[in-house]
C-alpha cells in the first residue's frame, strides 16, 4: 500500500515550516536509522544533515548532504536515514499550485537525482529563505520554487536530446579532476573533438559551461564537508579545489546567497536565529 502524504503531514519531525498559496517548505528531523514506508509525496527533497537512502521499484539511491531528489505525483518511494542524526528539506508542490502558476506537470521521466543539476543550488537558496523572516520571503520562495520547476523541465528536455557518446568521457574527467583543474584542451583531447564542439555540446546537454560544471562539483564537495566536519573554512576551500577561502566564500555566496559560516550553521542545525540572505537589488 502506498501512503499519501498531504497538507504538511510528514513522517519526520517538523522543525520549521513555511507555506504560501499551496507551496510547502519544511525542514524535517529524523531519529537515528528511521525507515519511512512506501509513500507518495510529490515534490523535491534535499538531504541537509546526515545520509539517506531512498528507493522506488527496484531502484535505490544514496543522498548525502546537499543531494536533491525529485518525486513525481502518484509514484511511491521509501526513505531511510543512515546516520545518528539526519535532517531533510522538503518542498511540496500541490496540483493547485502548479495550475495557478502554469507549471508543467507530468515529469515522470525527469532525472531522479539532481545533485549535479542547477536544481540543487536553487534548493539550497530556498532552504536559506526558510530561515529569513521578512516580508520578502513569500515572493522569494515562490520565485525560487518556480525557477526550480522550470529548471527541472529544462533538464528533462536536455536529457531527451541525442547525447554524443564522448560527452560521458568529458563529464568523467571533470568530476575526477575537479579539485585539480583541467583545461579545455584536456577535455577536447579526451573527447576527440574540437574545443568548440565540447563547449556547444556541454551547453546543449548540461545547460552550463564546463567551467560552471567544475565549480559546481567543487561546491558539492565543499558543501558536504561543511555539513559533516568541523574543518576550518580555509581547509575545506583548499581540499575542494578553490584558490583560497575568499574564492570559496565568493562562489558559495553566489550559489546559495549567504556566507559559508552561516550556511554551515544551517546545515548543522546550530542556529535557531534568522539568517541574513543576500538579495539582488
């Protein structure tokens, strides 16, 4: 039997919640090694603190801090926390909210794990907004949620295009050498095509440049260290491949809208106060 989860009734302990016009943003806490049975809850889920495993049908996937998954309506999945403490961030979008804002539905063939997708950073910004208590929050939350839905649709469209077989080699090289750095010539040689072809294909199928992808991979590594360790920010920056702490701070601020220190407090649940998010003027 698939349990239906609606109207902000959650299986985890609600720690913070914000709702606006059919959109629910909820921070959830889970007891050690919690197992949540098969249920349906359409929307997005981001692991904040701790590690999760979720499954549907015969498939499973591991979610580390910062990883994001998408769950289509009507398809059940189960969720288990693997660590002593675990927290997650759920963004639930109702059918009424989708219709009200002209959001496309029927994303059943969208990618399940969005950890290397721009969606993960939009979710991180939305999580920051959950802790910002001002009159701009409803507008910011709605705008970011719509951007997440639009990016998911765009990612699905890109995934449906014919991908050149050499693109997998380029992605593997970027992930494997993200902390060291690679040149466009390196990518071109690995792919066996011209540098221009690499840039065009990457933009067409990944929605970003190789440089943006590499920076995102570095930020993912740094974000996991912020959540799981007490390492100094300068050490995290160096290990993730950033030039220095300032370079890392600038990149993370651009991605999530707040400083590494403030974001670490959010990820580790160490701050009960409002968070200052930087907004474009």
